[in-house]
C-alpha cells in the first residue's frame, strides 16, 4: 500500500483514459500530460496504460508500506525521498517505510509519480482514472491508501533519461476545427496574432483564456467535442476543453489542439501565457 499522509492540492489517480463511452456522455479523463507519463512508465517498463498519480500544483506526502521502484516526471517540484533530494526521470528503489515528499513548485503545473507495475485502484468502465460520478472519489485525501504490487529485484534497462523539457513552451499547435470556416478574418487574425493569458478558471475540465476576441452571433446545434477542442463563446471568450471536458457543446469549435499542445497547456497555470499556431 501507499499511504497518503498529506494529499496536496489536487492529487488523483489517472491512466491512459476511459474510451468507448463518450456516446453516453462519459469524458475520456486520463492523464493531462501523456508525454511525461509515457516516459516515466517506459523507464519502469510498465504498460503505457499503467495508472500513475497526477499531482497538481502542491504535492502530497506519501509513505510506502512495501518495496517497489518509482519514477517522477512532468512538472518540477522539489521532491525528496527520506529528506534527500531526488530528480525527475530517474528510477529509485523504494524500501518499506520510505517517505516521499514534495516541496516548492519550480516549473510546470502537474507532476507525475509512477510505480513499477502501476497503481491498482478500482477499475471502472475500463479505466482507473478518477472522475466523479463515474468513480467514487475525485481526488485523494489525507489517510487514503492506494494499492500496488510489491516489486523486488527489478533491473531497469535504462535507469535515467535526459528529457528535452517542454515546460517552457508556450506555442500551442492547432488544426482547423469544424466551425473554423465560419470565423471572420478579424477573429482569425486575433486568434493567431495575439498572446493569451491562462485564466485562473482552469482545471481538468477546461482552460479559459483571459483575453477575448471579436464576439459572434453564430447559432449551432449541440455537437461533439473532444479534449483539445477550443470553443468560442458569443462574448468572444476562448475555452479549451481538457481531459475531463464535456462530450458535447453548443459553441463554435474554432480550432483543435494537437496531442502535444494539450500536454503543453496542461503544464500551464493561471497567469501563464500561450499563443496559437495553425499547422
């Protein structure tokens, strides 16, 4: 078991996501930054879908009640293992009673913790990803316990990697979305020439951008959306749907973020700047 001594701001269990249920209104969910998670699961030679802890802004304090191996990735938080500093993208051996803590957030917004074999929380509709009301809880709380299998004598093929970080990247590459062609030249110019500020209204469901562009009076039927869909409200506000975002929406779908752009945006917090680039 992994015992949660302090849960941090918003710590959840996430895996690759929950698929084939969007027609029933169930979001994909899953890790927000899949690039970072792929790297840490690869170091531990886990399956790509292995569940990890997603740690947002303020990290937890955790005690391991059995042996395993861990790797951290994503945002840079001042992490310590038994009060000794550890780094991202490196495999560490864990003994029973070891304590993992997180300190100051230095760069990025979401960090990830992987264990050898993945976390073994309850699977609902083919995924371990937290999302109420599909799952009982929406986040970990103090004194929770998370299961994993004891692991001993693991000898990783690669124990450490140097990662070209995208935590400083701010350009979000996008493709045209279904209503792209109904936008005016002025609206398109504003989307692709301006720098936008991430609003403090951001979470796993959606990111709002503070600046507005030219308003519109378009009306449309409610239509399908996916993670990375950028909606344009009548008031000219841009809303980027993320992994827990709704499956349909009634606002024009202006552009669609690439998978990498979703990961870049997932590492931004309120006050950070981004811009769009059409590819």
